[in-house]
C-alpha cells in the first residue's frame, strides 16, 4: 500500500453553470427564502460546493486500484477555502495521494486536491487493506473536556441523498439497498459531505455569519447517517473557529469537527 503515497492523480478542469451551486444549496438544506444561495441574481456559492467539483480525485484513486470502492468509506474531510467560487465557470484542480496510513484492519488513504479556489483532503477508510507494516498516522482529536457552549438540531430529509447524488457522487451506496448491504449497511446512507455541509448552514446562523463565508471545515465521519435522521450538533467556541460533534440518538456520527467563518 505504501507505494501509493505521493501518487499523482493528475489534473482536471470542471466547468459548471449556476444551476449546480443552486441545486447543491437546496440539497444541503437551503430553502427558497435563502436568496443568496438559491437565486441566480444574488448567488453566493457555498464553499463546500467545491467538494462536488473535486469528487473525481478520490474516484481516480479507486479506479487506479488502490481500494475497493464498494466497501471503502469516506472517513474524514478537510477543506480550506482560498477565494469565492464563481457562480458559473471553470475550476482547474490537481490531485495526489498525500498519505497512506496503516490502521491494522484498514488502510486510510489521504487524497489532496489543490486549486486557486480551495485546498481539500479526503481520507478514505479501506477495510482489509491495512497490515502492510506502515505508520498508523495521527489519531483523531477529541472534543474539549467541558460542557458544550451550544447545541443545534439538523433534520435531514428521507430524499436528501437521492438529491445530493445528482451533484456528482453517484456511488450506489447512497441509493441502492443492495449496494448498501455490500458495504455492510442496513440501507442506503447519507453522503458524509452532504451531512457535513448541512451542518454548516445553521452553524453559520448561530455565529451570525453567512454560510458562504466559510473558510475552513473539517470533520471525521464516525458512524453512518441515514436519510431522515435528526442530528444533534454540540458546539464549543475555539476562537476564531468553532469545534463541533454531531450525534443521532446519542450515537456520535461526526467527530473531531471544526469550522471557521470569515
Ligand atoms: C464512497 C463512500 C462515500 C461516502 O460518503 S460514505 C459516507 C460517509 N462515511 C461514513 O458514513 C463512515 C462512517 N464511519 C464508520 O462507519 C466508522 O468510523 C469506520 C468504519 C470508518 C471506522 O470504524 P472502526 O472500524 O470501528 O474504526 P476504529 O476501530 O474506531 O478505529 C480504527 C483506526 O482507524 C481510525 N479511524 C477510525 N475511523 C476513522 C475515520 N472515520 N477516518 C479516518 N480514520 C479513522 C482510528 O483513528 C483508529 O486508528 P488509531 O488507533 O491510530 O487512532
């Protein structure tokens, strides 16, 4: 597995119309009254939309044979927004494998994507690919050892993954009950990136910020979220950022998470 470290995944230019960032905003929980997110005349593109543009990079690593895409799970995500994405236009990106960690039972592949607009890292948790004598890598940061400063509720919709997948991540795990079973899930699950982005909308409101002013975001997908689940999101101030964790029925689903707004 170590041979994948440093592997160049190439460059890609993705072109889009304003329909995509609007559809994206609706898919992650924006409503018709969020005019800055859904009305082309006022549109500000959510920075997390960049992650749909860059989906080709982890997919390229799967196609190259590093892991089995049917059983590999998206483990963690980081995003740093460098400048606002255009309402429509082209974004050029380049990607490489930054790290391969050996977790014993699994390998974790880190795919780094860079562009003028953002930098992002995907961690892909590939069961059965560990035990190759590599470094274990860092363990996840724990949330602060004190009561949360705040709490939010995010209600996902039963149709949310079906909508979100139209933005580019069409892995069958999110729509097909048989594919979900192959990945060890009782039914199709939410895209981790959809859940994470859905949290940033009420999180921004709770900070008096605009969701399009997100500059940094990270989080670990600790357990699957199912379309229709209600999330409780606990938050801790960590100026200038906010730390958070999300749970469904006291089961932590997103851990070691952090967001910062300009
Ligand atoms: C193509 C798919 C796209 C998607 O969008 S999938 C949807 C989003 N993702 C999910 O829903 C995944 C939900 N997460 C999980 O189900 C679990 O979470 C995992 C199966 C990924 C891992 O759980 P477990 O096998 O029980 O791992 P452990 O025993 O807790 O930890 C073993 C080592 O693996 C590291 N690790 C655990 N979880 C993650 C993660 N999510 N991302 C990266 N690394 C992880 C830990 O730190 C530790 O290593 P250390 O002992 O060195 O600390």
